[in-house]
C-alpha cells in the first residue's frame, strides 16, 4: 500500500479497516507474519527503522499527534542522532511504553511525519539540551536553514517559563550577527565578548574571501576551523588565502576547538595581534581567568 510506504511501512488498525481489511484478517496477517504488531492497534508491514517508530507514535497519539523535542529536532536535521524515546504531543494515548513519551499538550505540526515547526522545535530543545548542544542547534536552524529571529522571539513570548530564555536569545543574536557554526558562536561569546575584545565583522574580509572574524580597523583576521586537520585541496586553499591576506598586510590567526576551549589564552593571543596594530583597549578578565591578562 502506498500509505504504508509513506508512513515508513506503518499502518494503524483504523487505516487497515479503511482499506476493507477486517479485524479477523488483521489477526490472521499478524499470525502469518504479513503484519508485525508494534503496539496495540499499530502494525508494521516491513522493516522501517527509527522513522517507523516515529510514525507509530503519531498513529497511537491520534489525529492531533505531533512529534516534538529531540524527535522533531532529528527530523528537522538539527540533531544527528535520533532519540531513544520519542516525544509525542497532542496525544490521547494512556498506555505506557518506554519507546514513546505522550503528552496532551497541543503543538502545531508540519511535515510527514508531523513534527513541531522549526522555531518551536528550537525553543523546546533549548530547554532540554546542554549549552554547547543549544549552540549547534541555533547555528543550524538560523545560520543554515534560514529560520527568522522573529519566529523564535514569538514562540518565546508565548512560552510562560523557559529555563534558558536569556541564553537562547543571546545565541540567536550572535547567529544573526554573523556567526555560522558552534565554534564561531563559542568564540564570539567566550573569547571576544567575555574578554572585552573589540566587536568584529563576520562573514566579511579584506579580499574576495569570506572570513569568520574580521577586525577591520586593525587588519586582523581570526579563522576558526573545527576540522582536526586539513589535507589536499583544502590545505592548499587555506594556504592561498593566508598568502593573499599577508600580501595586503593582514595578520591571520587560526584557532580550532582546542584553542577556543581555552578562551582566556585565545583572547590573550588575539589581543596581542590587535595591540600590534594599534588597539589600546584592555582585556577584561572573565570568571575563568586565573591570572591577569
């Protein structure tokens, strides 16, 4: 059946009845292995993986059921790995099963299987994830998938309580300002802003290249790279870019995760380059700093 294929090889008893399959036939198909009972009233017509369980949760939940939380995050491409337990909103299902977490709370859904809309998913995930994971989710949703800042603000305004409201708004602002990856967000928050470095331009640069962090007034670039190493064409491209910048008098500092994870040392390194080009500001110690900068 085409419907079963659309639903990751999953059908409810009501859907089977709609095709004229009686309860007696359903029982016989279950016995001979044509149908595999996933839960009460929901059957598999074949192997469908995690997405099959997601559809099963929707079918169990009823006509208003919408996937949410980490399940919606995975379906939207915000989270790489699917969750072990699938959140289902708007459900009228009472039976307990470790595979699903049912809630009567209503959410507006979209897509197949229906899941909370992108902005709602970001707001919900921000209440559950650790700060680093929230950084990744926000960067993906706004920086790569084009979610508008106003949509997140609207959902937050309609949310009475949110444990990370301030953090989420802060991160959204950073992405709108130009940060496009978790590493760039961490640099902006924990290196630049936390230590009082001047505000940089982002996704701009002195030549034809787009750059991560550009202190235009001082001719200093900071390139942030989350990859463990470069090789082949990528390494040659980086070399060409650095050489071109050097020829026009630009200082380039390259930082990876290991450097940004030690934000105080990274800030001191960038500050030395800025001072060499005329910056007269002073670094501001953050709560992590153990020695004067």
